[in-house]
């Protein structure tokens, strides 16, 4: 067994930046964890001659219970070159937005760049444009699992830029509305609830507020502190459900009736107290809603991804034995029920090799090992995510998981974020716009006007369009 991880400071270059969010680092050796060397840099070899691979991912504060920690350590136990490799875990305990910022900083220095980094697909285009990631074409072209059709082609497209591959995707995802069936029963709502329009959601919220006044009817990410989750899981889940996208025909849409429609829905949620503004500024709200409020019936509905089920498994951060019976999972409807009727945003996380890694070949070899059939089947079960490998998705062990087939079916109506390196700028203004409306700081009209101004200043008015 891997002993309890020891929290230490990361490399000196990052120490000041990470101090506020509690970075942790552990070294996985032959079945034990030892304190990492407290010095700047990511040395590529150890005292006993092993190659050291540093690995960075976002930790939600659950340490050894984190599914990624478990995946990597369990894969390492059977790794054929275990006697030659030592894993140095430098995971970052931070909000999603802070994680992206700190990884971007780390990738710029040889002293702090890890050998393997967990990277969200939304951030990949900008990191590629900045020269921060290794082109993996030569690696994947000689990997039979990749070239032999074992990865979904549409998922592979999310890790490419300029025609080249820069990461290996280890999660696919879909999003919908999770709801507590016990709360719904108390409110007189059906356990097979399936909203057809946004108004159906608001009507359910109103009923819950009247019948269950101590319950928060609806939760969604709605603040800048939630980072990309606010952009993708809330705003874009709404906007794309109107038939409009953030980026169309080479232009950023900065003002439109559909943007206003999306913001008005958010305003309806918060101004009617169907959602609570108190959680907007709480960095822990997302984890608390998933792990506590929804299971305890303090929140009735939550707009979130399929992966949350990983928290409820025995190995998860918030085990919930009967979650499959107590939860419902509804597709997010389009605004007026127009075709195709439902909408989901999809993305996912990847394993990438930073350009400044000095152990690229060893890093690639370990990535391949983690992503082989057996290790990856274990990984998707631990994380509660959708498989990026079609052969794993066909495995009976995988398909038997609660909600997995339903979540996979959602992908039929999936949209993806713009594969444009300017998106990482635009998304910050989306988050501000949503927070301004949810908090009541600005009207939807004024928030959209501010968004238009911000995006035009950031990417150039010639690259924007009003509709």
C-alpha cells in the first residue's frame, strides 16, 4: 500500500504562487511514499539511479482518495519498468481556475515543468500556441491502440491542434441535471422527471421552493471562482441550447438575443431564489454540493457532469451506497424544446507531456501503460467518467455502472468548445458576465454589454459579431 502522502512545498519557483492553495507532493516508490526532495527543480534521477517522473494533476483535497492518485499508483504497482522509474506526485490542491493558472506558470520553467500533466481539453489550444506541450505525433503513430481504432475519433479530435496530437484523452463527459428523487417525491414531482423546456425547470424549482422551503431547488456554477465550469457547464449549456454558439464562422458572438435569453434564465434562477447567490463566491461549493448537499437533500437539482458518480463509489471521496436508486439524471433540454430537444457540452481531461520535460520517452511509456485496457478500465471506474476507448466502453464491467449508458446516449447531442487559442481569454469574460447576473450586480442587458466590450478589447472588434 502507498503510505499517506506528505504535504510539501513545490519547487521554489512556484512556492509563492502555490502557498495559498496548499500544494502537495509525494513520491511513489516500491509500494511506499517518501518525502520529495525539498529543493528547486524536478531532478530526473534519484539517488539509487531510478528515473524520476513528476506528475501533476488537480486534487480536490482528498489526497489518496483522489481517483487519479489511485489510478497512477495502482498502475505503477504492475508497471514492467517499476524498478527503473520513481513517480514524484506534485498534485495541486486548488480550484479549477487556480489549477489552470498554476500549471501555466509551471510549464514555463525547466525547474517546475512536470513530466506528465493532466490538462483540460479547453486549455490545450492555448498551451500548444504557447509552445508548452510536446507534439506526440511520432509517439501515437507507432502506438497500435491509437492507430487501430481503439479510441473514439471524435474524442481524439479534441486533443489535436494544427493537425497534430498533443495529448492522450482519459475522460469524455456529458452533462445533465442530477436530481434527488426523495426531494422530488416530497414536492410531488415524478421520479422520472424529464424537462422539455427551460420553463419546465423553472416550474420544478417553483414547486420545490413552495413544498420544500428548506431545500435549495437548483445549483449550477455561476461565479468566476468556479472558472471554466461556469462557462461550460452553465452558460454554454444554455447558449448552445438556443441554437447559438460562442464562436461562429470565425467570429466571437458578443451580443445577441440568444445570449440575452441565456442570461435571463440565469437571472430567473437567482432573482427568484431558486438558486442561492451565497454559493457563488465559495470555492468549495461545487464539491460540497456534490458530496454533501445533493445526497443529504439540501439541494434538489444540480447541473453537472456524469463524472460525479465517481465520488459516490466505495473508493470515492463521498461514498453513497444507494446513489443509483436515490438519484435521477435528466437531459438538459433546449430552450423551447426545439430540435434536437436536448443539449450537452462535452470535453474532457488528458495526459500531456510538457515541452520542458527532460524525460519525454519515459513519460510516454508510462502514459501508454496507464492507458492500456486493464489499467484504463480501472481508471474510468474509479473516476466515474465516460471512456475514451471504445473497447473499454464495450466491457461488461464498464457498461454495468449506474447511469453510464444514459450519459453516453447524451453525447448524441454533444457540442464542444471552440478549438481556438483565444478561448482562454474569452471564457474569463463569460464567467464575469454570468457572475454579474447571478449576483444581481448587473442586469442581463448590462452584463451582455460589458461582455461585448471586454471581448472586443481582448481579441479585436474585427473578430467579433453581433447577431
